[in-house]
C-alpha cells in the first residue's frame, strides 16, 4: 500500500523536481518505508512505499525491460501470480521476485488500456509509455483506492492519492465549490467525481484517463460496471456458492510478506471473514503456523459489541486484542476530520475506525475487514425500507400519491424524538415521491429547507439550479434492473460505498500506515450477490438472509441473528450539554468570515437542539466538521505563506 503523486506535461516541458518532492512528502504516512522518484521531460512520478509484497524488489517507480514504461501504483493485484506465466509466455521478462506492480507494467505493454480487463485487485496507478507517447491512469472497479487529479492552466496535469498533496502546486484552483458544499451537507461526504475544490477531481471508480503526447485525451472513461443479470438459484445452492465465493476472496487477500490480521467487530460481516481466514491460517507466510491476529474496539454502554467479538475469538483461537475506546470529545474530533480526509467528511464512525486502525498497526501491517457485506447482501435498513415502500408505491397511482399522501405529510407533525412507528411524516413523504426521490430522501443527512436556512444568501444564489439528488435519479435510471432492491443496492455501490465507506477506511488506515483488504468487495462476489433473488437477501424484516444461513455452522447464532449495531457515536446529548462550545465554534470567525453561512439560521438550530425539542445533532456535526475544515485550510495557507515571507 502506498501513496503516489505526479506531474505530466504533454508538451514535454521540464518538471519541477522540487515541487514533486513536496507533493510526495505530504503523503509520508501512506508510505513510511521509503520513497522513490522518476523525472524525464514532461513526466515526474513520486512514490511513498508501505512494503507488503516483494519487500526487497518491489521499489517504485518501476519500469519494463527497456525502461520505456514507468509506473507508480497504490494497492494490491490479487491475481498477479496467475498473470505472470501468461505474460512470460508472451515474451515478457520479470526482474522482481514476485511483484504485483511489475505485472501491471507488462500487462499494459501487451494489452494497452485493455489490461484493466485482466487485472483483479484494489488499485490506483499512473504510467507513462514513452514509445506510445501516452500517459495513462486508472482506478479499481469499486473505488477501494483513491486517485485525484487537476488539469493545470498550462495544459499539464497533477495527480495524487490524497488532496493534501496538491497544496504545494500553485496553479491548482483550490477555491471552494458551492455545489460540493451543498453535496456535503446533503450526503455527509462529497460524492465522486467532485472534491470540495473547484480545480481538483476524483477519478471515479472503474474509470481510466489516457492523455497522448499531442494533448488529445480519452476519458475519463468507464471500463467496468457491476453486471446486472438476475440469477435463478435455490437456497441450498446459494449457501454452497456463497461459501465458495467467500473462501476464494479471503484466500486471495491473505497474500502478504508482512504480518496480517483482521478486524473483529462482533458483527456478522467481520465474523464471517475471521471464521474463513482462521481456517486458512497455515496457507500464507503472514499467518503460517500462528493464530490469526484480531482486533476489537469496545465502547461504554449497551452498544458495546466486545462480548460477541470475544465469543468469535475464543471459538477460532485467535490472538485477540481488545481495547476500550477512550471517551472522545467529538466537538474536538470534528476538527481532526480535515487533517485525515483533506476535505469535509461527516461519517462519525470514522473516529472509532481510526482507533481500531491504530490498534491493528501496533501488531500487523495488513488487516482484513468485513466492509461490503451490507451493500452486497442488503444489510442496510434503508434498502429494506425502500424495497417495502416501493412495493406499496407501485399499487398507488402517482397523482394520488403526490396529492393525497403529499398533503397528509405536509400537515402531519414532525416527531423526531418519537418512536419510529409514530414518525409517519417521513413515511408519507417518501411514499408521495417517485422511487428515485424517495430513496434520495432516505440517504439525505440534511434536507434542502434546512440547508438553505443555514447557508448565506451568497451560497444559496450560487446553488441556483443545483440538485444533489439528481445523481441518485440518474443512477436508478442507469441501473438495468427494475427491481427496487437491486436499484437501491446499485445506487449505494456507486455513491455511499465509494464516497463514504471506502474513503473512511482508506484514509484512516493510511493515516496509521495500515493496509486494509475487504473480501466482500471482490468484484465477482459483488456481482454474484447483487444478482441473487430478493428473497435470498431479504426475509421478513431482516437483511443478509442467505449470508446468515450460509454461516450457521461457522458463526454463533447469537451473532448472526441479533439486531444490527452501527460503529458510531450518539451526539445528541453531548451537543446539548455543550451548547456554549457549539455556539463558539459555529458562530466563530472561521464560519462567519467564510461568507458561506447564515449566523441567524445556525443560532436557531443550536437553540432548538439545546432546548431538547428537536434532534439536530446530524446537521450540527456536519457544521462542526466544516468549521474544522475551514480552520485547517486557514492554517495551511498560513504555513504556505511563511517561506514567502522569509524569502522577502
């Protein structure tokens, strides 16, 4: 696992090596084991290395036989051992012992952009082919590894694994995007392909970009999408097939030349991964002859899952490491989000995720996780609810839904703190909308009326015509299936998974120099699970039906069939108890001087929450995160100005 940076000039102009070095140094945490550079006319590549495979021979940038192709690569190619003999048969000569990076280089030589159809893994890479006169960069199918880029005013391009690497590049437009701000407060993250900055983009999952020496471009272009082909399969056959898919995915992800372990939350997904990996511990050097090392973060209160994690650890004799999370001041933690993520990021579970990554890194360099199980097997409450409401929606004519149910929703009281069965306003509103907008409402953190109330007149004017939910509607329209459950899963795979879950895991793990691998996100496994009949994913009010059934001999019943718990923190009480601190932060200089927010609207929000009649903790957290981002941005600008002042 690594960090990569680079500069490309199609006109072949000289590359500023000192600038490249500053970009690369910004990513030191992603690669503490060393760095490497390659500079030639028009091309500059930087690399920070976290050694996982081929510890002695896997240094980057890496070249082909005649050094006409050079690559920087972040990630892991799981099928590189299968690719090596195929490429050797085509005449390629390998110089490393068993480098997955070198497999990409030779695959590019043989197949060009079609090399992406041959490689299986989590990756982001950039390469330069001098003979073809082509610069090429690509990102893996599900977006596990990040890639950002900026088109420069002089016709060049800068790229990097993280946003912080762009700070030294003076020509990058780092003014804030009003649309991205609106998106952040809508979803809690900035969805791909955008970033919070106008001039920096994310290369989307399953996309590549090719730029020729003459400046012509191809892309960004999609090279893969999860195939939608509903399958007919019995429950018995599905149970067998699921275990085979899981076994294959875990086995591939055990490849490592350094110590490897697994997260163990006590939930279904991580327990499935641990049960599978523990049975294979003699098959890889990383765990050969030893117990699988597992890691659990516990919490105070009823949501603590440590007892269930200990149950799994005892069953599989793992080398279990438990650590109780210290009481975290989430008001202060909000300011650290920008340091880790480089832009506003509002998933509160990133705080405990960072803690479990720090715990794991003290013992191993690679960890397996259960990420992806909810997306593949319909584990989220919202996907189950969408499937249910869509079933009702299809039996009520559109005009009746919009006029009658919409009118009822408008007059029904908003009962945020009431039991769920009394919160009919949300249900009526969702039923009154069409399918796409109904689901968009369910994934929204802050609705438009509330966003407009806290935004300044300037920001609201800049957002005229912008609809964050349009991407949800477009994805549902693009989805080849008319099954409501599949459509919701398809949307999640292209938005929430890559923008939130995978971003959270990549940044927190890399902040601790830890590589994390997710067997459930094996592309073949994802496609198989997504195309299962709905009744094998949902049964009654429970998701992940077939996953639980398939694991009954491997995971205790108490874990499989207990209510789902999140890996997050309750904020409502904290924010009420510290309303004064909230007010100082959210009505302080950073927020006011930005010109982006309405102080009166924010003050009303704080007062309403502090009074106990409403729970506005979700939007207040997002505001705190944004305030932390503004503070970090101001600090970075101050640090950048110091050398200039000294030079003067």
